[in-house]
C-alpha cells in the first residue's frame, strides 16, 4: 500500500498542508483523522476548513458527534469517540455519499461503516512543535490526490 509522509515544524505549517489538501478535495471525499490528544487533529481540520472557504470557527465536535460547516463544499466534521456501538446507525452513509467532505476523528471505532475508498490521515506528535502527517490512501482517487499534494 502507498504511504505518503509529510513533516511540519509548527501549527501554521500543519494548517497550510491541510489547506492545500482541501483545495484538491471534491464532494463525497472522506478523510479519517487519527492521532493522540494534542497531535493536531483540530489544527488540521481548521486548515481543511480554511481551504474549503469556511469562515466559521472550527472546533472539535466531541460532544455533538457531527458538526457541519458551509464553504465551497460543506464540511462534515465527526468525532465518533463517544459512539458506543460501532454498528449504531447514525446515518454516516448519508454524509459519506453526500455533497460535502467528511472528516472522521477516531474512525477506527466505526471501521465497518467506512466506505471502501477514503484517505486515512495519521498525525504523530514528535515534540512540542514537530508533527509527522502520514497519509494512507484507500482507492485510486486518493492515491492520485496524495501524489498531487506531494508535488
């Protein structure tokens, strides 16, 4: 499987990388976001929102499960950490197949419900400022997207 790695040295670089990624995204794209607390998941999502032309403040949907934002494409930001049953039907399909971009934090908890093709993004905390962003594309669309992003 292809794997793409990008290193950032501060939060601004992490946001800029996510902003560039967002500019390549299209409706129906699904991104999963994994990383320990403090690894930069919210910072990354803020960069995606910026790249999608969203002006509203983005924060983690920890207690609401799904937050929606309006931009060039809608952004559906999910945090499924508190979903108790991996098979609980919360209508994820409607988002995955919808007109926007879906970002799912803690996606491994609902692995069975994810579409066949998506982009898995893992953020690794290296030290106070450095992060390693690992992109694992599932499906040719996402392989192409990663190659475009790494140019």
